[in-house]
C-alpha cells in the first residue's frame, strides 16, 4: 500500500493447517502448479479490483476501508476475492497509516484505542511440542505449550520459556523420542500416548529450575475438530474412540492432575454442548479458549457468552478477514468478560503486525508458536523491542499479566 506522500504499508496473510469451518476462506488457485496452493488469483484481486476500489481513500478510516473490502467481496465467507487478499490489504492499510505518522504501529493504535501509554504487554503462550495437523498426527493433541505465569516481564517470560524449551529438547533426545520440529517450531515427539506430552512438559519445567504451576504452567490446544466430528473423537495415539463426555472427562482429569492453566478447543467446533459442559466443569480454574469454535467472529462470541461456552477467545485476523471484524471480535470478548489471545497461524511469515495489534489493542496474551524458526522468533523479538521502548518511556519494567484465572485455585500453587 503506497500513499500519495510516499508512506508505505506492507502485510502478508498467514495460513492455517487446522482451520475452523467458519473462517474466512483462503483463496488458492487449485490446478497443478504448487500442488494447487498458489495464490496468483488472490494477488491479482489485490492489484486490480481492490486497488481500484481503495484508490484515493483515506487510510486513517480503517473501518470504512474494511467495509469497502467486505462489500466488494460480497460473500459472507470472503471466498470471491479471498480472505487472504482481504486481510493482507486490511493490515497493509493500517501499517501505511502508522508509517504516514512515522510511528510504530502499536503506538499509532494506542491513542486510537484510548490508552495512549499503550501499557499492556501480552503474556506469551509458547509451544514446546507440536502435534496434530502440525506434525502429521504423530500425537493427537496439537499444541503442548507453556505460559510463564510467574514471570514479571515479557523478557523474563521469554527467558524462562527458552530454558524450558531447551530442557524439553534434551529430555526428548535422551529418551529417543525426538523426531524433529513441527510446523510452529515445537519439538515433534514420538510418544506412545498423549499424556506423555504432559509428563515431558512438567519434567522440562522442573529441569529448567522453575516450579510447575507457579512459575511456568501448561497450556494445551487440543484442536479437537482435527480428530473428531459429530461428537465422536478418535485419539489414535491412545488407541481410543471417545464420545464427547469421555473426552471431556479425560481433559478434566488432566486439569486435576497437571498444572494446566489454559485449554483451547477441548471439543469439536460442532460440539457446543460439550464446550458448555467443559467450561462449566473447569472454567473457574482454567482458561477455556475457543479457536475453531469462535473463529474470531463477534456474533459467535456473543452467542457463546450467552450460554457460557468457553471463557476466552483466540484472535486470528485472517479468520475474520478484515481488521475491523477482528477488532469487533476482541471487543465482544471484552464485553463478555472473556479472555483474549492474539494468535499467529501454523503457516506464518515474517510479518509482525499481530504483535503490534496485541500491544496497541491491549490484548493480554500472545500466541505465535514455539521458540524456534525466524517467523516465530521475529514476533517474540518484536515484542522485546516494544517492551524496551515502553520501559524507557516509563522508566521501569512493564509488567505482564495474562488475565488468567487465579492460580491460587490450583492445588499445586
Ligand atoms: P492453525 O493452528 O494455524 O493451523 O489453525 C493454530 C491454532 O490452532 O491455534
Ligand atoms: Zn487452535
């Protein structure tokens, strides 16, 4: 996006491997080339129709521009021009607006959001082991993550997690269970059961010198829609097929026995009753996050809040398709008293816009994958740079508080 006076805004759309069915559709070319995954059609849409529709518009009016994009596409799922074409454009517009003001995006957003000091640094949620669709189903659970709940700053949370990541790598290779790294940079483990992942996390936290649950806690993305449909779930690692109640029971049992603070998509996107029951059972003690189930959609968040399905929402801009709709989903979460995590995708790029959105909008948690691979590290490093600027301005260290349910309710804290 080039503005009349020369300011430039860039953005790249990410892609997900475990997508929710309610997401904005990512437009791919199909056919033979690149296995059908090429995006020449989406790029052409940006350079023709979208270019013409936005020419002469004021980039400071993000909502108006996003409305134009939505109307131009004309489909609720954004499949005509492509959710990827739309979100890249929408983010480029915002980046151009900040560039025109010659300030970082998080700073540009801060005053717009009414918190001019831009004080909130998100608490990182970092993947240690990758599974599910990100590791060819080698283990059913998708993300075995940690959250440094006891860390007092963004930098400290990264330090602690880096040590846990290293410790996990050593533990896995010593036991002959390390196969490589998965899509988001987490270790690709060779486990005999899903629960082994939890044991490795606890051991790695301890080996790194931290107390599980107090300093560093466990967070899971079950991504249950990937191994279940119509309330039947097939855990191949555990050689078990379960109904909704049985899976719910297994996860509640894990919450009882392991220092878990957050569980994402514990049941399938088509199993709202299961999600209500799981939230009822553990929602006071842990964060229950809707990703595939809520797909960064304000109406879905409103509807979920009415029945208390989940108590937090994953915010992924490309699920919504425009930044205004992304922000609306975040606002709906805030209104409902739901937690929020701004998140990257399994197919990521060097684009760091989401880190700025997290700080600028005041989203309390940030999930961008593991502690390896530059498309991940670039985002953690961007957070560090923002933290440094904030620390200089305030003359102290900016605290991080993920707004998680109180740890005091955990038996091990
Ligand atoms: P995805 O994974 O980008 O493949 O959807 C991330 C997640 O499920 O949170
Ligand atoms: Zn997820």
